[in-house]
C-alpha cells in the first residue's frame, strides 16, 4: 500500500470513528485552514487556488448550517444567521477576489473553533 493510500485510509478511519463533537472541531479546523489558504492565494494572485479554497470553505459552512439544530438551544438562530452571513461573504470574496472578506470570515471562525474545541474537551472529560 502506498503512503498516500495509507494516509487516506487513516483519515477516513479517523472521521468514521470520531464523536460528533470531534467531527465538529475537525470541520472548524479545516474551515480555518481553507480560509488561511485562500488569503495566501489571494495575496500571491493565485486565483485558481483561492477559488478552490473559498469554495471548500463555503461547503463546510453550508454543512455546519444544515446540521445545526436551531431549536435545540437559544443561540441556535444567531449561529445560523452567522453561518448565512459567512456564506454571503465567501461568495462575494470569490466573485470580487476580496481578501478582506475572507479575513473577516476567519476572524469569526477562529473563536468559534476554539469555543467548540473547548466544549468538546469538557464533554470528553466529563463523560470519561
């Protein structure tokens, strides 16, 4: 088996066996990475790479919004609105090649990622 196929299998197994909380953190980690990569691509003028990264970030935010149970907690509607805002900003960032819009999304995504990571860690230690 090649290194690439072993890595792919490992990643697939990691996702398949992860808790819902861990999957959420993984999505946020990748979202932030995509946004960082999009910013770098826009900085260097690599339109194709920027478009790929922005599109992947949009896909993640769509997934986060679609999986959100808005009625499950009082912050749900506000988080859904924030996801909708991010999608709009990312669409505009892609169309206008606007690094500032990507950066604004990253400034929102990073604290959310950190909060979900902390919540997941707290839940993991309380259930252990």
